[in-house]
C-alpha cells in the first residue's frame, strides 16, 4: 500500500485552508443534521468535483468511526490509476458543538501538526437519505462535492436524484469525475 507523500498532503492541507478564504456572493448551500452513529461506516465515492489531492484516484472510499468524544475517526482510501492504494487518516469534529451538519476535517500529516488551526477543511453534509444509504457532501464555496453511497455502484435513478439535489444546492456537476465503472447521466 502506497502512502500519500508529505508533499501531496501539504498541498492538500494548504488547499483546504485556502478554500475557506475564497469570497462568494452566493448563499452557502443548505445542509442537514445527521445521526453520526448511523452515518459511521464505509461510504464509496460515486463521483467528485476535480481536486488536486485526488487527481490520481480511480476509486475512493471513506471509513468513519464515531469516537467517545463525539469526533469521528476518518480513513480515506484511494485506488490509484496505477492499481495501488493510497491512504490518509484524520479526524472530523463539529464546527459548532451539538450540530452534525458542518464538520471540520483534519488529516494527520506534517502540515497539520505544524499549523493545526490552518490544516482543516470543511465537510458539509448537504443530503443524506432516510436509510443512510446515499449522501452529498460539499463545502460552502461549492468547490468540492462528493456523491457518496454505501454501495460502490447505484441504479441510474439514484445517480439522477443525487445530481438533481446537487443542482438544487447550487453545484455545477458537468465536471464531475465518476468512479471507475460508473457513468454520468445528465439530469
């Protein structure tokens, strides 16, 4: 298993910190509260907006585990186009105590140890279905978006619903990168 290089993790942390600085006249996207106990577990990335730190990923998945202090242990895994697994571990915690719709995520790397206040990224839950089988996650300036599912492949109707919900929240989806094996269907 190949690890993320310190250089790529430093770039990731810098991009996450700077993403919060970008100004926007658009209202932030609508978010939803989630039951963290039901949210924990494995989520497969169906599609994502292009981003530097996932540029080599063909398939990605996230593993979340609720901790006693109400934070979430995060393990992100990426199968690269070369067929190797990259992995990053971190922690997510509520931006506002008692709320579960907007989290800060901080990954364990050199940059985050040196600059812990800067090395965190927004993780906003935009949608989760009633059964906690599909979700949309993004950030306030709409640069990041992930379509997630408990299964690595979903029916066309589910994919269409997630795309429509992303559009309703102001996200452009024409540049989404789909999981290897998935295909895009415009709403």
